[in-house]
């Protein structure tokens, strides 16, 4: 046993933010120098924090998007987990976790691109952002998170299609 098996998962939330065209917000992390990887807003949950409130907080911190511009449409049926690859084990989160357990929220963005401010919180997490088709998400994320993004696209795909059609 390497010790990794005894570690728990970091409690986390994520937001799949969808615009009026049915495209999803992704940001390129400032600290990822290894490749051209993009991810949706996500982050840790504080002790005792409500998951929905944590999701809106993380979204505001990472994108500058205020809660008044967001409508939560759905929440994943269950938390999704991923394990860190061996080369990152012990380097992130003080070595206390083997990966993350994430509760994901699907949200409609009611603002405009001008409402996005990557520098809303110091230090910023993203250096660039764009809107993408949901089906592209698994190809944009770091490989060890690909199964999570694939499941999210499968789980929220029909709801996103309905959002595109005005529902």
C-alpha cells in the first residue's frame, strides 16, 4: 500500500455554466504549464458550507459572475470522484487528499460576456476563457479528469439541449 489508498477525497463543487447559445464556459488555469487544458469553474467546499452556496461562491471567485446572473437548473445525481495521478499526489492540498469528490451544478448564465472578470478574486485561477460546445469538454480537460467531464456531458446533455430551445 502506497498510503494513497488511505487518503480521503477533497469536498468540492463545480459549475457547468451555459450561455443562451448552449455553450459552456471553460477557463485555462494559470498554474497549468503542462498543456493546453481548459476546465469549468470548481473549488473546495468550506466546512459546513451549503453546496449550492459554495458553487455560486466558487463561480464568482473564478469568473466574476455574480449570483444574480445565474440560475441553477440542476444538480448532478451523485458526487463524481477522481484520483490525482501519481506525479501530483502529495503536491496538491497539502498532500491530505487522493483526489476530489465533486458535486456539479448546471447553471444558466443570464449575463453578457462583459460580466466575466477573471481578475475578480486574487489570485486569479484562469488566464483565458471561452465558450465551447458541451461535447468538446472531455477533450479539453486534463486527462485524469476526463471521465468526470464525460459523465457530466452525458448527465446534463438533454437539459442543455432544452435550454438551447428556450426551456
